[in-house]
């Protein structure tokens, strides 16, 4: 069983940023029809989402969040020992986006930097990876970036996905401490038999130059091989059975239950799924914050978006116990628990800054002298 | 099932999926309710439209998985 327990490591802070452009779900009514859109909003809870500009990336949003978080904590980039970018929305096919962020932030060469290719579970698995690195090294701080710009790969005529996804970048700062009580626990699972349930079939090295011809798919939605596919019913079935089981197993492993947590920062898949998970695990729904209505499904960033939404505006210097859960593409799922001071949860920021140095539209830009 | 789609005549309809009367949201809701009511988990390999075309077919699936 992939259960992890890390001592002397704490979550020192979280922050997130979303693009400024807000898209109301109602605006899709001329495309998909009133009835379809109304039913979608009732079922998923998504009434609006934020979308990036053409060349704006998840790392741009994460960069803004990281700058604000490091300034808030009074920590210099030189103190960061590990930088992980856990996302399915890299800036480039290669190299890892972690290196771009390292350069942009000024994180030193002594740091370990790499990407983790995950979507909705990226926070939990990213935390488990970062805590593992920190536990076995002498570093004091690790910076974990999560989030996606999933809307960029969705066909605009795909009614199953076009209205669902929001875009966000989030960051979590982990710190090694001398305090026995600082603990992070994580339970992680994977089911590769579902690798086709959520997929972009083209553009990888299996089919690098896949056709971009629009095809009417069996589910009645138009897509190309370069678009995101979601087999909704299969995904639903997995989430309503396997995620509650994971949560109950996590509680068993940690000798905790729904009454032991102040906040359930769960991946904002959709409202129906979250209600089903809460019902099957007896989690009080009022302690499971919802941000789907204003930000949509923001993939791996969504748990942090929810924390920032609920606690970001206050400054009551209170330590809360959080259980986070991420589940989705892979299939990958995980649960984790940690404590955090509410003063270290920053409010949601809106940002449209683009890293112009990283935008390469002509190959000869790579040969320009600095 | 009436609670999920009160407008559907579950007693007489035999083409619930094939005629597009139920959509994927409805099917998922029914699957979840079946788990709550009977403790039967309908997994992905049982998601054949034939198993959801009528109340009788759904009942047969529950009996098979019980």
C-alpha cells in the first residue's frame, strides 16, 4: 500500500492565481442550447470559469502566486531546495517547466527541479514526492507548483468539456521543521486500466503528428485527436466508488474520521461527484468548500483554490487541520492530511502577465545574442 | 429512478438509452442510487447500453451483481 507518513515537515503556505478573463457558463447557450446548459450548470455547479490568454500558461499563474507567497513568508528564492511543477500543462514539450520557473524565480543551481506529469491528483502526489525529497535531504524549503490550463485543449464544440474547465496555477511551500507535531500523511493509488478515460490521444510520441481533422465522436461531440477526451460515465463510475473507498482507507490508516478535520479541500471535479463522495463518506458538506461555481474545475489547483477562497481573506492566525483529496486522469487518486495556519493562505489573485522571454515564435529567437 | 427523472415512464420504456431518453448524467445518478439502495457497485465493464434500456434490464443487472 502506498501510504506515506512524513514527520517534521509542514505546509508553510499556499497561494493561487487565475486569469482575469471570466467566462460565464450561460454564454454557451447560443452554442449548446438553453436546456443543455441549464442542466449542465445544475449538475456540475459550474456557472463561471477563468480562461488564460493565448500565450499565458499555468506556469505564469504559478509564478505570480509563488512571488506573492515567498514575499508573504519573507523567504528568498535562494532558500528553495526543490522546485516541482506537477501538471499536464507544461510550457513546452521539453524541457520541464520546472526549469523555466527556477530561472524566472532565481532559485539556485543547487536545487532539484523537475516536472511531474499529473492532472487532478497533482497536489496530493506532488506533496508526497516533495515531502519524500525533503525527508531524505538537508533542504529546508520546497516549492510545489500545481494547476492546469485544460481549456486550451478542449474542442469548443465539445459539450462534455467546453464548459467544465477553469484555469489556475497554485503553489504550496513546504518547510522542514524541528517540531514533532508537523506531519504530512498521504495515501496514493493508481489504476492504469483507465488511461483512455481522459486523454489527449495525439501530440505525444505515439502519434506526434496526429490528424487535426474534426471528427464527430460516438458521444455526439466534435473533437480532433489533439483535443481532450473525457469518457464521462466511466469517470463518474470510478469517482463515486473508488474515491470514497480511498478516503475511508485513509481514515483507517490515520485513525481519523470526518470529525477530525476542519476543512476538506477536495478536487473540484463537479458538484454532483462531490455531493456523492460526501454522502458516501458522511463528510459534512458545509466543511467541503465549493469553488466550482466561480472557477470551474481547475484540475490539480482546485483544492488550493478552495482553501484560498475560504481562508484567504481572513487573518485570524488559526491553525486548521485539512484533508485534501485529488482524483482523475491516469487514473490517479490520493488523499493527504496536513495542518496550516490560516494567515499563510493567501487570497485568490487575478493575473494576466505572460513570460515574454519564454514565448518563442520564430526558431531564430533561440540564436539571438543576449 | 422516478426521483431522478420523474418525467420518464420507467414501467413501459424499453429504449431508455437507445432513444436518448436517459443521458450519461441520469445513468450515473441511477448507478449511485443502486449502490445506496442495494449495495451493488456497477463497474465500467457493465456500462453496456443494453443494461440500462429498461427498468427490467437494470433490475436484471442488479440481480446478476448481487
